[in-house]
């Protein structure tokens, strides 16, 4: 709403808005792939959260890659569930998302046991010290994701080129496809 978020509303008014974006498979990675390619899972081939390397490595001809050919810059930003953007190449110029792997799994288990440290670790400096905080769904903080999105917008928008900024707040999706800011 313009009264609540005037700058965000101004950016959104200059871009494209999708009012009916549906997916048929209730899994994060296949759903994002459907949204970014316009193809159903049986066409793009990614049907699980952990697809084989061959499936992840193929050229998906996704929206960010297509827009790059037209001079757009693109970024994706997100918290714990956005690790899917580090598993598949959609063509984003900037990917600011956690990389969930074995080391992160061990670190998150250690963090969960360090209860007295959690208030400190739940801050931006704490996340700098312990990046695995981004992997915890209990530590998801929309304010930190929004701050990351602002930095990404400065990197890809900058007022000079058209851009695509995808922000994934784990429970809500904001997709801004816009022109110059």
C-alpha cells in the first residue's frame, strides 16, 4: 500500500505485477523453477527438493537468464529456505542466499544448543560471526532479509539499468520486475 510503503509502491508501480502465479507441486525448488521458467515440473524436470546433478546443471532458460540477454541485471535474496537458489542456476547476477550443506547442518545443530548466545547471534554482527544463523528457520528475520534486499537493489538497480529483484521471505514471495529506480 502506498501509505505504508511509499518507496516500495513507487518501484512496484513501474514494474510488472503477476496477480495469478500458480504452481502444481508443493515443494519450494520445483515451484520456484515453475515460476521462473513458466513450465510445469514435468517439463522443466525438477520435481524434488534435492534433484540429481544432471537435472540441476541443465540450462533452464529461466527469466533471469532471459532478461540478462536484454540488458537487465538481477538478484535473488532470501533467508533459510532460499538455499534452493544456490543449488540451481537460474541466471541471477547476484545470489544472496544461504548455502545449506553438511558444514551448515553441523553449525546449525551447534547453534541450537548454544541458547545463551542466541540473542547475540540473532543480530547482523552475530550473523557475520556465525553465517549458519541464516540456515535456521527459527531465526528467520524479515527485517534482515529486507536490509539484504536493499543492498542487492543498489547492486543491480543503481538507477541506470532495468532489473529483476526476487526477495524470498520464506513465507511470502515478492517478485519485482521493474525498470529504473
